[in-house]
């Protein structure tokens, strides 16, 4: 079987997301994303995949990552417009404002040396 033999039934939609989310956030910083689509009527939004604690209220996503979220998280948003479904997927990079572990021993050592 070659590629031309495969028939994918992917519905075509007249609608699309017109907003682009931020893909960087630091721990203990609020992530906020206002979703927009090319439709002015009623749209039903939901999170298909999201990190723990992320919420969606109408077209606004909010989340505050903690140190256990450091790394990458995938988010998938579903919008239903006139019985058509569109999806938006993105990855958020979550980081700390400074290294949480490696620098502590160096800082303490420098402080003690400077004090003596």
C-alpha cells in the first residue's frame, strides 16, 4: 500500500484559531491565554489535554505552574462552532527563574569563605 491508497476522512472546516498562545512561562507566574477564532457567534471551548490545574473559562485559559511542572506541557484546545470541531495544540516550556538545586552549595560556600 502506498500513500495514495490511504483515504483520510479529515473534515474541512471554515473556522480556525486566530490567536497564538505564549509558549514560555516561569513557575509561580500566571499563564493566561485569550482564545480567538474567525467566528463572532457562540463558540464552545474545552481543554482536551492540559497540565493539572489549568482551567478554561469561556475563551480564557489560566494556569499557575509550580516547581513540579518544570519542563514541557502539551495543551490541546477544542472549539465547537456550528457543529464543526477545530483543535489547537501547543507546547509550553515551564522554567524556574534560577536553578533550584545546583547553586545552593556554591552560594553557601562563597558566603562562608567571604565571612572568614
